[in-house]
């Protein structure tokens, strides 16, 4: 492996454009790697810009389908939602980006992989943990943690000045008031004016979901079919439109969810590095699938399996958020969660309306719901007198506890 050849995760933005040139000046041979994970970018233009700056070769890789089938769908099936609200859009894209980057390093005979993530954020952790797991012999080049780079670049002004000095085209200005990250799962907004947690996002900031107040004054009703907790079909009951291909299905959910203002959240979260961060996210398709799956589980998942899954799900989400996708604990939890997803089959009907995705019907061939057993009007084989013994047994420990408290004189009632 060539220790002076680096595969750089290149976006075409300010940071990675400067880093590409800086690495060339430091004597590296640079392979620019552009990952298409569904962001609204001009990849041909990014490739041209990388070559102009001095990249020795450029790889543009379409990872959208694999991101959806191997990362997004399994995470949603496992109930991964970080701190009860965040559906992990950025977190899910990082491991697949790093995975392909390591593969390119092996193909190119490169001894290094590099990224432009800062030393304060989560992405540096996600990238570097993935590199360590998949390419443990590769050297990691992370300029934002290198003293020489930090001495030269104190901030954006220094980077823009460097770009002007070296004739580097950059599609940014100093006036930009926030930063964004986008993939097929979501779009995120953070930093800049959003660092004030009381600053309400401007209405025109959003590009994925319409403002719920501007969404149609008409309900859109859809049905989503699942097999083992994975979506296999979506149908719009208003116009009959149907999708079964995984990528097309998810893209369509993003489209109709966005049109109805579904999937926006504004939160302050805890980064893995210990810093609190304000993030605004748009996740239309992911939100719809999350809501539908949790509803289907209500009819098709065993009570105790669901209870245990709900204990594991926050740990699963934290593993993904913190960057441990390729880890022993992830393999362990994924296996357990996959077992819980067996027979989570059926159809959920939802109404999309002004920012809400509301389940209004569900059917499962493996349903555990017994209409007669649940009915207040039909006995359905349930002997109500059995409830007396059930309650008596469950009350034994409560009586025992109260008697002990009274004996010790601690009962003030």
C-alpha cells in the first residue's frame, strides 16, 4: 500500500475542496471519492471540480439502493430512534460511505483514507470507527485534527482566502447562515443562526417538506405492505399509484410525505463527543415508515417480545448514532432484532395531512388480535371470573410491602 496515496471523501464543498488541494501540496496522491447517497448535487460538476483542483483520479459511486435496503430499512424495522425523536438520517449514511471508501482504498492500493469532518462533531467518529473496523491497517488522514492544518486555517475566511490564492472554485459565500447535510433518508440543518436554540428556522430554509400550514387541505390515504417488518409495497388510494421496488418505494414516500409536510423535527440532541447540538431535520419517508411499522407491531408482535424489543431499541439507536455500525454489539443486537421482526407482516393504512401521518387501519395474516376476545359484547372464550384470581396473585406483593411498611412504622397513611 502507498502511504502517500489517500482516498478522500470529497463532497465538492468548501472544506473538502481546500483539503484536496492542501493534501496535494503536502505531497499526497489524492483519489477523490464522491458518494451519491441521494443528495441534490451535481455530481458531474463535483467530479470536474475535483480534477481541476488536482485529484489524481475520481470515483463517483451511487449508493442509494444499498443505503435504503441495507441500512435505512433495517434501522426502521428495529425501531431505531435516537433520544426518542431522531430517525438517524445522517448516522445511517456514514457507514455505507466509509465502507465503499475502504473498498476503493484497497482497489487503488492506497494506504490512507481521509475525510473533512471537524473535531467537534459526530461524523469524525462515525467515519473513523468504520475505517478501523473495515480497514484496520489503513492510516486515517483527518486534517481538522492535524496541528499544521489548524495553524493555517482558523475558520472559513482563511479557507476562502486560500481558495482565491489557488484558483479553487467554491460554491459558497461568507453570508451562508447555516450548514446542511442531505441524503435519501433526510436533510439536516445546523450551525450558524440555528446555534441559538430560540431562533425559529426561517420558513424558506426547508427544501424537502412543505410547511404543514401550506400543505394540501385534503387527506392523502396510502397503504403500506410489510413482510418481516420490511416494506414491500406502497399504494396511494387516491390515485392508484403503486411502487414495489425498494428504492422507488422509499423515493415515493419521500415525495408524498414532503408534499404533506410530514417528517419535520427541531431538537437539541446529545452528540457522542459530549456536546449538545441543535438540529433541524426533514425525514418524510422515514417518518411514514416508522409510524406504520410501530402500528403494525401492535397487532402482529407478541407482547413480551415487544417489551424486550423496546428495551433494546434505544441501545440499537445509540450504537448507530455513535458510529458503531460495524461492531460485535451491532451484530448481536441486529440478530436479536431480526428475530423479533419475523411475522411482522401485513398492511397499514395511513392518512397524511398537514404534517401528520395517522394510522387508520391495519391487517396482518399473523395477527394476534382476536376481535371476539377483545369485545365487551361477546364472551369469546374468556371467563371473566378468572380475573379474580389473576388480580389476587398480582396483589400479593403489594399487600406484603404495605404490611412491612406499617410494621416498621413508616406508613403515614
